[in-house]
C-alpha cells in the first residue's frame, strides 16, 4: 500500500471546528450567550446617576423659605445651613453650588458665574445673621436635604438607600408644611410649592436600590419542617 500524501492525511484528520455527534441522528444545540441586559445592578447605577444630576445641577424640586430667602433644591437648603453654622469651609460649599450655578447662568445670561460672587448669587452672605426659626419649622426638609445630597455623592460609587430615605423625608416635610404649616406671609412666591420633578427624583431614588434575591435566599437559615413523633398509646397509659 502506498504511503498517504499530505492531502490525504489532512482529509483523514477530524476537523476541530466541526460539531461532534454523540450518536446517530444527534443534533448539536448551540447555546446563545445571554448578554448583559437590564439587570437590577445596572438599573440602580443609571438611576443613581440621574439622581446625582438632579441634585448637583440644582433642578428645582420644591420651593420653601430658608435662611437664604427661598430654596428650590436640597443642595441650596444644605448650603444655607452649612454656611450659617460654618461646619465646612466656604470653598467646599462653593464647590457644591458651582455646577448648578453654571447651568443657571448659561441658560439665563449665557455667561459663566464668578467664583468669588457665588455666595451673592445665592444670597448666602447674610445667612449667618438669619433666624434659625425658619429651618427649625421644617426639620424634615432640612434633614431630608442632607440625606439627598450625601446620598447623591455616595451613590456614584455605591448606590444605596440613603437617597430614598432623604427623598421621602423631604416629601413628608412638604406635605406636613402644606397641611399643618401656617404661612408667615401671604406672598405666593414665598410659600411652599412642589414641582413635578420631585416625582422623577422619587422614582430614581427608589430604582437606585438593589435587591439580590439569591443572596437573601442563601443567607436565610434552613427551617425544619419535620414534625415530632407522636407518643405511643402505651406511654399514655403509664
């Protein structure tokens, strides 16, 4: 028998890319890889980013009286409290206010705001001398604004429940002020008002929470469902 040529050897070798059949009439089923869809983790990340933009760009969510006069966003309420109590240096407060000031200036006058005149723009220069009664009457809104700002900053790294807790506190404070609060003046521009954008903030805060069902099922301890053996009739007679 003549030795095989290279072409015959190559034809005799089974191709590695060809599907292998397990038996006669067997069909290979190709599994499709499921791509990364809209998982709970991805939804929470996008929702926390939208909430971050709502807070940092100072999209109006409400209108309440504060030490700076009238505040329309949680970051303005927080900034007026930080400036009046001197908890953080002024540069930190200006850094929080500057992104929203840029958006506001570009939409109105199409110019960038000055860093030195930032407190004058938000009426924060006289916040130290303002009465604290305005904030004490709306403690829920003040505490909720703190949680909203802190949750928006932390949510970029690790989304959590702080944003939802802060948003619910703000909403409860607005409802409480509207139902039981007594307006100091009759000026409608100084009264409490809620913008429809607060619903967007509430939805984003709710969707930023991740809930892992598999992790909860693993962590839950097993519950025994076996019933104890009944005592025999002889033991009852004794």
